[in-house]
C-alpha cells in the first residue's frame, strides 16, 4: 500500500493506492488464520524494526548485539495472527513493546511495530484502543525524552511528529476502509431488501389480479354454466312427462348433451377457480387433468350438437406427457367447437390422430361453408392464437387456414416426449 507525502507550500497531499484483491495463494489461510501475505508483512515490519534497533541508542541503552536484534524481531511476532485476531495481535505487540523498553531498552520508535496492528484494529472497528495505545506510547516517550535529554519543544516535535503522523495515518486509513466496507455491505443489504420488497409487491399484485379474475369467472362463466345445467335438467324433467316421438327424442338427446357438457365445464371452471384462489393442492397441476382419453366424450357432445365427427387413428398410439396430452385435448376441443360455431348447418368434421416415432400430428378438417375465420380470431376471438400458444408451450407447432377443398383445416404437431433444457455445468461454457 504505497503512501506518498507531497509537501507543498500550503498543504500536504496524501496519495494512497489501495491494493487490489490478493491472489488466491497469498490469501490462503493456514493454522490460526495465518496467511502467506501476513508472513510477508511481518518480514517487512521486522526489517523496519531492525533498522531502528541499529540506529537507536541513548542513555542506559543495551549493547547492540544479537540479543538486541532478536528482541527487536520478537516485537512483530504477534502480527502473524493479524487476520483472525486483530485486537489480540495489537495487544500482543503493545505488550512486547512495553517489555522491550523495560528490559532491553534502546531508543527506537514504536511506530514500525505498531503501525500495522493499529491499522488492523481500526479496520476491525476497535477505534478507541487503536487511538489510546499509540497516544500513550508517544506521550510517555516524549515525557521521558524531554526529562532525560532536556529537548526543547521544537526538537520534540521534529523527533516525534513523523512517528505520530504515521500512526495517525494508519488509524485514518483503517477507519476509511472499514467505513467503505460497511457502506458496501449496507448498500448490498438495501439492494437485496429492495429486490425482496419488489418481488413481494409483484407477488401481491399478482395475487390480487388472480383473485379479481377468479371473481369475474365465478360471477360470469361459472354462474352461466350452473344456470345452463339447471335449465337443461329442468327441460329434461319436463320432456320425461310428455309423449315420446322423434322430435322429443332428438330434443332430449340435445338437452342431455347440453347438461353433461355444462356440468363438465362447470367442474373444470371450479378447478381453475381453486387454482386462482390458491385453494387447490400446491403439488397439483395448474389445470384440470384432461387429455385425449376424453376425446370420445367430446366427439359425442359435438355429434349431439348436430355436427358429425369422424375420428381416425394412424400409427401406434403412445401415451403423451401430461402437458402435451392436455394441449392436444384443448386443441381438439377448440377446433371442434369452432366447427360448431362457424362451419354452418349440416357440416361434418374429420379428426386424424397420426402417431410417429417422435411426434404426433392432429388434423381437424371440416366441409362447412362458413367463413374462413373458423378459429374465431378475425371476429375478436382468440382461437387460433390460443391453440398456437398451447402447441408452442410443449415444443410443437400449429397451422390453421382454409382447406384445399373448402372448409377449414387445423394441423397441430406435438412431440411425443417433451424437450429437456440442458443447463450448462458450472465451470464449462
């Protein structure tokens, strides 16, 4: 961390270049949290202390020999544990400095030994001891030097000023880095809270919209279906008491089909309402379980409504995935319903289910004379679009348009097995 003091006429400019992220090998922790970078820092501190030991002296100073150098090197030993125990490391260095002055005194500056622990202590948030201990050492040192050597004030400032400045810079730098890290953590926390609040608000709005749709469906579609079912049942009851003839039999068949269809639609509507209100089982599907097994009932209902339906199966039928099976039934249901609505009186429909190795094709054609918009999109409906979306949701395609020989044709191709999305493995591209 290079620090450059540039002296100018009116101010001192401090330029600090913060180190980049440590390499992995330098930040790897060993026993007690000791890192290679900490060993390197200790080596630099020891070098600075030994220079002070070499040039130090003063009254009653111990002889400059290997013991003096050894005691000086021991002052930096607690710094090895600075990463995991910053406050204890600072206390250890402070105690060793005190013992050094009492037992093997040489006039050396405490700044080289205390500078790194002071920075670590301020960085860890222990600002009071980071300030108090250096102030104690500098004050006691200045008093002892002034009383023993009779230095004047200017000389004391000249001797102790640079040391005090370095320790003050270490404290300030540690506090600045700690504040910046705290600010970054607080910013990240607030961003996370904002994202969570945004997600919660979106979920609340979605839930309110689902409830609104559920109420509208209940008050309109479900109510209408229930009314149709009751009225069809009442009409059947009245027909049961009248003489039977061909007209009454046809009418009875039509009413029976209306009642059964409306009952089935009402059950499905109630299931969808349960999903929208969140009262259905969480593990259940998002729609009633309908599939191609209900095609015979659908054929009978459409035939009873006046449109003849022929079903042809080509290839070997295989079970479809649940989503594809549901999409296939809904496409058939929408196609045959549109034949009833748009193909005109006396029209007939042909359904072809063609099973292949990896896909199945559904073709619904009619020989009606109605408008080309048999799927209802051109008159404000969403038939073709809805069928295309269902096919696309399971990896299939859909084509719809006028038939070659008249009428209307819908062709849907659905996969026999749903496509699987393969996520990239971490560390690979």
